[in-house]
């Protein structure tokens, strides 16, 4: 079935070479480096992580732990620590390595007396029981610990669990650069916390970390540039659109109707292989009548998507941009790619346009496929702009 959520198992499609590299590397005790997946939103990075987690669960001696920082609500170091502790304890419990009397999330709310009883029943050393109790107490506001110390202790927990259990822990932190946005007392913590995590991580022997990020500038800040805290700590892999053959397979597998060659070409030209859009349009086409999907039906579906769903998906993002950023994107949506041409159409100086193109690149909205030429990174966003910002 078509879905707008991350997929794994039988629903996972293509990227088998990268997936195999992830599984083989992260399950090998001889390998010490994890992965950094880089690519715009809606490309399928989360699906890659989730399918890797599913396959690693089938390999003895490996405990995968997955946490999406994108889903943090409070955006505080306490919340991140709570979620990381909960995900770690649940993962080890599911593998039968840490029998708990209650779900891990219940530990974070349990009275201190009950907490000690629960931890006392764990198959771990007394020293680690005391460490878990201390970390849980700190995340609930008891005791003194700065944000860096708190997150550092939470990161150390799966390493210690793995060491005591005699296994390897593969930790996946989806949208890792969100760490840069954590706030305490209304102030962002910034790169200092990332450096603290690197200091903690470089001493670990039983845990291998993998991360992902959608905005290239923030990924550069944490791992891709020489001054970054996690520079050369990951195997970096770009995650791009699906190839055309994979899109055809996805549609064939999930549609009871047949696409004409013209209809398939129109759909491919619109989605450019971005998994989210393929899934969305495929879902809409599956609701139609008749055994054949024509080019006209695809055109109608695409127009409805831009007018209805596109408004929901893109309008808020559009409004958050500055006036100059909006002007430049609007010009680019009509096919202008060279900075000089964009400057002429936007009635701005070339220097101003070059400066704002860098701002937009940092936000993941534009990219430079070749020297001297720029384009909007998301082709569907570009189409929406071309229609709604005239």
C-alpha cells in the first residue's frame, strides 16, 4: 500500500547496495565508524535507518537503538536525555537483555522508591544500576547537572548496557543537527553540546553512532567540515531520489491500474523520484476508476496536489523567508538559473543575489548542480512557487 510514513520490511524498495553497506558495517565488531546520511527532507533517510534497524535485530550480538530528534517537542536537553534513555532501555529489553517490570517510559515517571525496586531487578551490575538511577533522577530535575553533562550521561547509557551485556549497540539519531537547536532558559545551547558528545563518544568501544540530517549547513556544522566536532567520525553517504526503475516498480507493486507510458513519464517528470511525492501521487491515483491511468488523469491529480496539498506543505515555509529570499526563489521558479540572470529579473545586484543564494543553500532550499547555475532543491516546491507566486 502507498504510505506517507517511513517504510521498512516488504514496503522498502531499492537502495539495496547502501542498505547492505549499513548493515554489514554496523554489525561488524571490526568496524568502528558509523554513517552520516545527508539529503533533503522526503528522500527516505528515515526509511533507510528503520530498515537497517529491522535487519540488525535479526543479527545476534547487535542491539539497534533508534531515536528521531525531529519528534522532540520541548526542545530541551532534559527531553532529549529522557527520550534517549527510554529508547535505549526499551531496545535492550526487547532483546531480552534487560528485563524490566514496566515499560522504560514508566521509569521516567515512577516514584523514587519504585524506581529503585525496578532497577534492582535488572540483570546488570550494581554500579550500572546506580548509574541508571542517577541519570533518571537528573532528567527528572533532581540533582545538579549541566545540559552537556546530562546529555553526555544519557549517551553513555547504551554504551554501558552494551558492555555489560557483551553486545554491540548501533545507535541511530535521526535529524541529529537538531541538537544545535536545543534550548535551556530560552537560550540555544549551540555547538558546545555537540563537542561534549564527541568527547564522550570517542572513548566508547561498544557503541557505534549513525546520524542523519536534512539541512546541509547544519550537517556541515556537526560533521562535514574540518572544524566540526564529528569531522571524519562517520562514513558520509548522500541520499537522493529513487531511480526511475524503482519508481516504476513501486507503482506496479501498489497500483491495481495500469499507467500508460505517457502517464508514467508525466508522473516521473513531476516527482523526479522523490519517494514522498511518488507515494502521495500513487495513493491518489489508486482511488481512481478504470483499469488504465491516462496522462490526462495524472495531470489532473498533479494540479489538485499543488493547489491543495502544496498549499499546506509549503505556505508556512514560504512565509518564514525574508522578502529578498522570496523574491529570488520566485524568479528561480520561472527557470532562471544563473546568478546574473536572477539578479536582473529580481532587480537586485549580483552580489546581493550571491549572498542570498548562500543563505538559501544553508536552509536546504537551493542547490548548485554545476558552477554558475543554481536551482530550487525540491522540484515540486519549485512548481508550487511558479503557480502561486506570480
